[in-house]
C-alpha cells in the first residue's frame, strides 16, 4: 500500500530517505553525510514543499518518492528522490510510487513530469520507459563527490 506523508511524518521520511541514501549513494544529488545533519524543521519543510509518498509492506516503509514543482520549468513537476528497498524490488512498489506522483501531478494541473536518472541505472531506465517517460536530450553530471556520474532527463506528457 502507498501513503502520502505529511510534515508530522518527518521521522518516517527521515528514516526511509537515509536508508535510501545509504543503499544507493550514487542515485541522489545529496549524500547521507549531508542529510543526516538535517534538523526536524528541514525534514518538515521538505514534506511541506511537495507530495511525498511511501510504500508500506509488512508495516515497514520500503520505498519513497516526492513530486514537486520543478523550479524554473513552467508547467512542469518533478519526480524526485525515488528509492525502493532491495527486499521490495520486483514487487510493483516502484510502479505504485511513480503512479502516485503522476496522479498527483495531473491533479495539480501540471502539463509535464520530469525526472533525472543515471545513465548506468538500467533498471530505473526500463521502469521509466515502461511508464511512458521519454528522453528529452538534456544531460548533467551529478555534483561532487559523484561528478563522474552522468544523468539524463526524461519527461512524461500529462
């Protein structure tokens, strides 16, 4: 099942986000060392700035994703911070998370949903392709200390 988190769920969000940063450090712009230092207010602000969803299996949060307005891109929302725990991969958790963000973005009136994915993350690329996301041609390198990782942007027309 999926649940949308509120700012009062900041501790749940912090736990699942930090777990994702530890499990897949090359998948995110920020590092575990940076985010572990965030205070309660910062976690609450993150949850208040968009729509964050978790997948719950056997009473544990095993996946997370956030949909939010994409700064500087009119009419676009972004899909950010997608992660699914190893034990939940292959169970449809990722499809449910992406689906929640798509539904949210449409309900909010966005025309396009954007995401960035590392070129080497073949499983995520396959997922996004199956869900209709197409490459836009934009690429960027991750920030230090992962500047060797190239990401490309994908878009879903809503």
